[in-house]
C-alpha cells in the first residue's frame, strides 16, 4: 500500500517535474534552459490519432521545450514503415538523442542501428526495440508484473488453491509484434500454468500459447471476432466460460461485446484488462469487466524526461537516478533482453483497479466522477 500511495502522489507531481528542476544528476540543478538550447531530441510516437500517444508526445515535447531543448516530434499513423522513415529523417537531421515508442519493435531495429553509426543515443519508450545493441535505455512499466497481477486476481477470485474446479479459461493476448504483449501474457500464464497442468483450469480452445492467443493490432474488433469464434466453436449449449484473461482494455472491450452477443452460459465470466480506459471503467462499474491493471503513463513520461535530460546534459543515468524521482521506479539490468543484450531499464509499478477502489483514479487528478456521480470520465 505504501508503494501504491507513493505512485499516486507522483501522478500529481509528474507534470511539474521539469518546472521544479531535476535532481537526477550533479550538473542538472545548475543547468539553465539557455544551456540546453544547442541540444535537440527527436521523439517518435506511434500514432497521433490514439489519445494515449498524442498525450505522451505533447507532454514530453512541452517538458523538453520548457527546459530549453529543441524538440522534433513525429507520429507515424501506427505504420511501421512510416516510422522507420520518420526516424531515419531524425537521424539525418543529426538529433542529439532519440526517444522511440516503436510501432513494431522488430521492424525498426535496423533503423536504430543507423543511429548508433552516428553516435546518437537511443532510448526505447514503453515498447522494447529488439535485436539491436544500439538501444541505451528502456523506460516502461514492469510488464511481466502486469500479467502477474491479472493472473493473481483470477487465482484469488476462483480460490484456486482451495476449490476443486475445473474452470474454463481463455487467454486473449496482445499484438504479436509488440514485445510488451509477450511479457503481459507470460506474467499471467506463468502464474496460472500449474493449475492448467493439473486440470483445474482448462483452455477449451487449446489456444494456450502466446502466438495462438495473440490479437492483431490489439484492436477491439479483432478481439471480438476471435472471441465470437471461440464461443461458437468451443462453448456451445450453455458451456461455461469462467475466465477471459485479456491483456488490455481494448481487447477486453471486444471480448465483453462478444460475450454479450454470443455467450450462452448462465454465469458472468471474469474478464481482466489493463490501462483504465473510460469504457472499461464503466463496464467495471456495471459488472461486465472484473478489473483493470492501471499504469500511470504521466509518470512514465516524467521518468523518460529525467533520463533523457540527464543524457542530453552529458551525464549518465544510473541506478541512483531513481532516488531523485517521486514515483516508484525500479532500475533493472537483468530482465529485458532484446536479443542483442540486456537493456538498462527503468520500470514503473502498475496496480490493480476494481469497482471497490476506483476512487484511487480520481485521486490521481486524471479522472473525475461524472455529473451524476455514477461513472468516471477523464478530467479536463
């Protein structure tokens, strides 16, 4: 609970981190905005039309500009080829640092190699960039723990250690091209695999690997279609589905729609999620979705700002950086291997939200109750 409160407090502080001045390196406190004007950061975000990435991009742009840096911000319409070209353009412009939230962490690796040839440091943001030793740091949430929290929630709700079962479960993973998606799936599956092996949990569809459970593009429509097919083929005539373990809220939304349209069982399945999307929070209050794992993306952007600012100012971010941050962050050097090396990582703490603790989101300042005090909406 202490860690949770620290994380929540940090949400209110993250937007003022830059204005208050950094303590992340010995020189940063004496560094004026004018001293930073010769440095340019290139920020590559996946898609402007997705609110999450638009908010992250604009937040980061403002923080760096307020600190005196030059910023070139690109959005790539969720198109890996376009992002490769965008990043090649940033490299050609000789930016001093690249911060990249990859559309596809594998497709962009050769482009990132080009940055190394020009001695441009690369920081991977939220999604790990694979198969290149050009990545200097990785900033994200503890993605394995996201899945683990979902698995533990299912374990507790079904009381798997004490109940006899069997229970039917289906896994709904994220996009196969997103490296984070595998960590989410592994965290959940590893938590529950012993119950699957013992027969207490049964995957009726047989889709018990990440590749089989993956949802193209993380989209609600694809998740809905996949679950409708699963229900039609493996859950006929009132067969119970006890759990739909969905890796995020967009897939959970599609699964919920499929269940409403096609499910013939007489129970309400446990449905997990991640992100705290407004429609999903409504479904949690309405009893259609069971939980979501919340990640404070403002905190993530604030940590990215501190790490990148330290590099731009000529210092080296280390484990000691976390001591200067108000949010709960772990410095990790042995968990995230991108196929070329283990990447130095700054990992933030996610936490579980259910209908019983939704007020915690209001306390972050990012959500508020609607005029009827019934559902949550995004704060202005």
